């Protein structure tokens, strides 16, 4: 950005214009909580974000089940680095991949909503999704230094082959493959099944590879991104893909790709690791009722204990991950280590929210000192039965809350919660588990969780902006049209 916010143009215009588009035009496909006057004055909010979306290469035909094509995920970083180059007052807290649903209008225009915090997933049909990059931004404490420039490395779990009896039950890489018809058999009459190594083995392999091929800079964020790997038996796994389709009438398989975002520069030669905090079972299942798990807040207590016990690590991400719960007879297993998950419209499934912490160790890079850690979940204000304020409105309220409390930020993340219309705030955010019912469409609510390194008290509501009125309709959203 220069002195003024660029005038947005469509992704098609940015992709196909001749001569090539300017930097301002490339950054036209974005959504940010930074206001125009803040760009002009170079005054950053305490916490802000910008979503940068990929450019369109071909429009496809969603009505005819032909997906459009968009540039790769790595290409998005070029626009992000232009933004940082031109705005030395900005510093990145975190990089995060974000997913939006892509629609086709009656006129044939492709559109996706950038500012909505409430979305619907239909039960059946041919659905198309687009992936972009979210930068969490704050004021740069050293604006006279060189601007940050981001790099990216993707790590995909290795494939492995296992043998499975025709009607047997087997778990490899924490994947359940029961009752599926396989066509490949070996000389012993057993079915051969392709799956993926588990997350722990992927991280271990990554650690070994970094010893010979270190990250060329300082690690900023390590995240796991769940991406589609198979539809039925057709593989389309591509960690760089920013657009993909899902046929809800077919079963899908998803894997976890590790993304390492780093600030380019001299290698800090960091060792990486991760810790998973999984809700504990509080009540075993029986024939009449399902099992019960501890509340999500308990994970925060265990995270705080772990942080105090590991003062030498630098936490580079705290991420909520929704893991499948596997029930087999009377046993219960949370499959957070799985990199091969089956999802089907025709199956009831249960999930639990885990906390995944990625960290680094290096003699040159020290972590933020913390002997306490807590979090605050910011849900969008509800404006109607099925409507909520938009993301930029929620960010305004978060910024006001941070200014009143004066709390330093430790980490931040975007989370998705299953919408529950009977809950006053729209979601059962205190629970650590939820059910995904078969043959049923779903609504999802987006929220922002901010982590702090000290305890806090809620400020007087009179010091904060008033909540929007609850009405029969309303809510805000902002759409990006691909003409």
C-alpha cells in the first residue's frame, strides 16, 4: 500500500490484464481490518489482519462440475511481500491459511465472501473452495529496520501401504478403514491399502531433514492444514492447490500438511517440536449414552503448566485442531495423530477440539518469557437468528478490548465452531467435543482466539463499544466477485 488504499479489482482482471497489473491492482483481492485513515497515518491497530487471495487462472464451470483454477499458494506470498516492503511500520504476528466457499451466480460470475463469519455447507452437491493467506499484523517495534519478507516450506506426510483383511479392521496412521471395498490384493489374499504416516512420524522426519536442509531464515509460524487427498479412490493431493472441489455424495479423505512460514534471512538453525493437548475422558460410553470429555478450558490449564515447565522453547503457533473421535466397542480414541481421515455425508462422526503447540529451539532465538498463559475467545456479535456481524466489525471490538486492557498479545488464531441456534452466542464454545450428523447441512461460525501471557479481568462494558442490535435479519459481509 502507498498513501491510499488501492481500488479493488476482480481476480480475473488482475490475472488477464495486458499490460500486467500494478502492485495496487494485485492487492485488490484482499480484505483487511486496517482502515484507510490508519494506512495514511501509518498508525497500526494493536492487532489487525489482512486476507490475500489467489488470482484466477481459468473460470471453469461450476454448474457443469468443472472447477476453476487459481494460482498456487506460494504465489500469494509475492503479494504479501509487496505489502510488507511498502509498509515498514507493519510486523507479522502469524501466518494462517484460510478457506472460503466459492459460488457461481446466475450470470456465471464467480464470487466468494471475504468478510463473513457465518457460512453454510450443504448436505449434497458439487462444492468448490478457495484457499488464501491470512496475515496477523501489529505495529513493528523496529520500523527503521529492513521490512520482513516471508518464505514458505510445505511438508506432506509420506505414503505407506498396509495389508487389510476383506472385512477386517485396521488402523495405520490412525486411520479407520473398516468395511471399504478394495480392489488390490496380494498373493495372500489380503487387500492392499494406501495411507499416510502419522503426524508424529512426519514431524520426526522433518526434524531430521532440517539438520541437512535448515530453514533459510527464522521460523515465524508452523501450522497444520487439513487438505483433501482423495475423493473415493481418486487422489488429488496438492499442498500448493488453492482451489479444490468436494462431491458431498462421495466419501472424502483428508490429510494434514505442515506449513512452515519463515522470515527470510540468515538461518537460525532451529530445532522444531510440537505438543498436543487432548481432552481427557470424564465418563466412559455405555449402551445408553455416549462418552463425555472435560471442558475445553481444562486444556488451557495444562498448556499453562507446560509453558512454565519449558522456558527454553519459543512457541511459534497455538492451534485448535478438531480431531475425529473413534469409538470401537467400549474403547474411545481421539485420532489427533491421524493424517488420513475419512469424511462421509452418510456417516455420523464425532470430533473433539485439541490444542496443538508448535515450538522451536535455537541458541540464537529466545522465546517470549511466560510463566502464565490464558486466552480470550472473541465470537462475532449475533445480529439475528442466523446472522452475525462481519470479521472487520469483530476486529474493531477486539482492538477496543485490547486498548482498554493493555494486555500484550502472546498468540492469535482463527477458529471454526459448529453453529448451534439454541445457544445465545451461537456456539457451544465451552465444550471440547461436538457431533457431525449424517445427511445434514451445517452452519459454521468463525471466531478469533487471542492468547496472553498473564491473567486478565473483563473490563467494564461501558468502556467498550456497544454490541449491535439483535434483529430478525442483518449482519455484515463483503464479497469478492470474479467477473
